C-alpha cells in the first residue's frame, strides 16, 4: 500500500500539482467573487428599496433551495443551448461563485442585523450620511461578526470545488480519477486525495483562527449567547 | 408552447418524479444515521474523558475536510478492495452520513454549549442534581436551539444527495440527466428537477426560520 | 445681550395614533444649560431625537442659529452641528477611543489627519481621558470612561449645541460623578446644552432653567430652585417628592401639607 502511494506521488506528482492548482484557482476566484457579490446582495437586501429587496429575496431562495450540482450543470450544459459556451473551469467558477454569493450574503445579512440600531443612530448623530454610516460603522462591524462563517465558507468551497469534476475541469478530483484509471490504484489514490483535502482544510482553519485572534476587537465578537 | 410539447413536458416531470422515492430514502437514511452518530459524538465531546474528546475533535476535523464525492468513491470503489462490496445506494447513504455526521456534531455541540451559563447556575441553585439539570434544563433548551439548524441540515443533505449521481444512484438528479441525454436538451429537465428540490427545501427553510424567530423571542438566542 | 440659539415651535410627533409630543415650545439661549426632567414615557428622549432630526417631527418648526432645520434636506450637515450624547454611550464598537473621536472630524469635517488628531487629543484631554486609554476599545473602558469619550466625540465637532439623553442613567453610582463633572465644566465654559437627566443635584447646581415634561408636553418651566423645590403644579410636586425621597434628600424642603 505504502509503496503504491509513493509510486503515485513519484510518477504523477506533477499531474497532482496541476490538479491542485486548478482547485485553488476555482476556489479562490469563486470565493472572492462570491464575497463581493454577497456583500452587495446583503446590503441591498437590508437597505434597498422594496422592489430590489423582493427580487433579491426570491433569487436567494431559488439558489439556496437547489443543489450546487444543478447550478453547475445548468451553467455548463444548459447555457450553451442559449448560445453561451463556457470552458469547464470558467463554468465551475461561475456556478460556484453564484452559489457562494448567496450563502455569503446570508451570513453578512444576519450579522448586519446583529449590529444594534444604536450604532447607526450614533453615526448619524455626528453628521455622517446614511450611506457613509453603513460603510464606515455598520459593515466593518458586520464583516467581523460574520468572519467565522465566512471562513467556514472558504473551507467548504475548497472541498466542494471537487464537483467541477463532473464537468471535466482538470482539478484535483478529476486528476485523481484519471491517475486511478491509469494505474488501477484507486484506493491508494483516494487516500492521497483525502490527505491533500483534509490537510488543506485543517491548515486553512487553523490559519483563520490565528488571523482572527490577531485582529480580534475586544467586546465585538460575542457570538456565543 | 403547443399541446404536444406540453404532453412531453409532463412526461419528463413524471419520469424524473418517479425517482423521488430514491432521493427521499437516500436523504432520510443518511440524515438519520448522521444524527445518531453526531448525538453520540457531541455528548462524548462535552461530557467524555479527555482522550475521547481529542478523538472526536480529530474525527470532526478530518471528516469535515473530505469532499462528499471522495467519500462516495471511497465507499463504493474502496470497500470492495477490502472485501465489503456495497451497492451504489448503500455506498451513497454511508458516504453522506459520514460527512454529515461531522457537521451535525458541531451543530449539537454548539447547541448544548449555547445554553446560557446563567440558566445552568439557576438550575443548580434550586437544588437539582447534575443529571436533573441536564435532563430538565440543558437538554430541552439545547434541543430548541439546535432545531432550526437541524432542519436546514436536512435540506443540505437532500441537495447533496444529488452527488450520488457520481456512483450511478438513480435519484431525481441522475434521472434528470438521463432525460437530458435522451432528449438532447438540458434546460427543461434541470428546471424540473430544480422545482422539485425547491418544493421541498423552501418550506423547510421557512419552518426553520419560524423556529429561529421563536428562539429569539424566548430570549434563548441573540437575533 | 441674549440670543436664542435654538427655537422649538409647536412641535408634534405621532407614532400611529399615539401622541408622543404635543405642542412643545421653548427657546434655548446661547450658552444656556437647560435641564429636562419628567417620568419615563414623557417624550423627553423623542424630543431630543427630533432636535437632532434622528426622528422627524410631524408638525412644528425647529430653528437652530437662524436656520430652520426642519425644512432642510441635508440632514447630516445639521447633525454635524449638534452633538448628541446617548444613554448607552453608543461608541463605535470596532474603533478605539481616539478613532471614535477622529471619525467625524475626518469623514464629516474633512480635516487633515494631523488637524483631526490635534483636535481629538484636545477633546479627550478636556474630558479627562489620558493618553493611556486612547488606544483602548470601548469594551475595555469603564462606563464612565466610555461616556466621557462619547462627550469628547461630541465636543470635538465644535457643535453649536450638545444634547444629552440621560447620560448617567446606565452608569454605576460611583462613575456618575466623573461624567457630571465633565458636563458641569462644559456648561461653565459656555457650551449650550440640553440635558435630560434625573440628577437633581446637577440640575440645581448647573441648569439655568429646568423644564418638566409629561404626556408629551412641557408642564412647567422655570428656575431650578422653583421647579425642583417649589413647583406650582400638583403633578410636578408629586413627581419631585418621590425623586427627593429616592435621592434621600432632606425632607425639610417640603411643607407638611403634602402629608395628607
């Protein structure tokens, strides 16, 4: 078993590297796109007009109510039918980013509503406009409150990006399957893949904890009741 | 859309819906197993001896890092190698249950720890024993705190069951893809299957947030 | 010469059918300290919020320094000229003490960083917040310190008037003194202030005029000694009696006639 694992690592190391690189590209791009769009959705859903709130609310429920698999297949297989052809990596990024944007918007929205109204009121009292009060007082606090959930989302996306396998994006899972079919060392290959995914997710989680501790603001992250 | 097309459309709906039983069985079975395992693990992590606590912590850390597809592959392709071949449906149930048990463990642990210290203190103050405090104060409150998240978790499992497509379980998503292959059109089957998922997940999410609001009103949770 | 800095005319506020403020009229002279007392639910807090336009009055006029602010659209410009000190301090939780003071100076007054810094330091020192506390977050400060930072945040903006909404009600008794002390100093230095408070000692000592509010309107106003010790209306008399009892003051102020 160990020999076989070493054999895979020795002979297919560079292929795994390519896979890991694509996994990282897909994860990072879709995560940050999702963060920016999610932030926008959250702000509009809290402070926007009736119409915007209504439309976005429906959109969020639709995305939250359907599997990411369906969304991915939709982007990769159904969009070409209306003339939008995307390569596997781009399709994966778009599908995952849309899904993530919605979930991240929900985390941010929840933490915006956790910031007491008195903070907003006192920002107005020193003469800030409403939009500035949101930008300089509410959002910085809300994002810090949402940080643990947003970090979890990043870890979640890293492993969930493996569904790009289904649309033949050359990420870790796809490369692993390929190596498995070449060598017939399926079990060993799965162990290597699991080790990479698990190690990365643990490292990411610990790193996030260190960063969080470093930038903690006393009294702000009282998330536990 | 003309009449012929409409007939076809409803035929697709029928074909896809014929697999709803598999989706529900798969989700309910894996979710129940995950709940039982997670309850046990969370009790161990909170009340158990130190080495076991560490073991549970590592279990959660490792399992949380494994992609669901990989878990399914491991059960479906890996187990036969050590002499336990499992049919696709059972492999999928095991794989989803494994991954979800880690998430539910965290949910339950958070809920038990979320019961306010002051509540526990007050319970001891009126003379309840440790078991009575757990039974009459911590457990009922933790149950209510966990409920909204637990309902959402079922939605997650239901949606994730679509990944069983990877090992050929014919649940509704697999069925939709089959239909798409036959009629060479993805748009309609995907819309149909989306609607089916929505019809289950949307009411669940409404129920969940209703319970959450109740919690906030009872003062058991910050807004 | 006496100049009216703030004029409130026929102010009304409704929440649905409920009347919160009805026909409120008063003037505040430049340099004057006005204290408002009255039972909870009297509309004192809403009145202050109306003056700062945090709440829009439904009827009536408010004139600040010749400017009819109830007719202005650029509400934030008005607010930057009016300081507001809240009952629960409402410091920005994610900013340090000095950043709390700097924010308005930089974002609203658009001062350069150095000028803002100079002003912020000056303001903090004037309320007795020494340098070792400047980099602390609100949660690391005592209630009294937080409230003094909040006062510094208000005075740094060079407001024309400062509104205090029960600034000591959320404080431990031993911390009340340090906040009242700062407010007294402010008043003596000629700041125009409206203070909603239950601190009768402060009212007697510092206020130029005391107004008693109940049921959304001003029932009686006059010199502190008169309102606090010898009110004309029965309603005010009953309230004051209880207040003095609460503060364990000598009952010699009271004639025996209210024993019946």
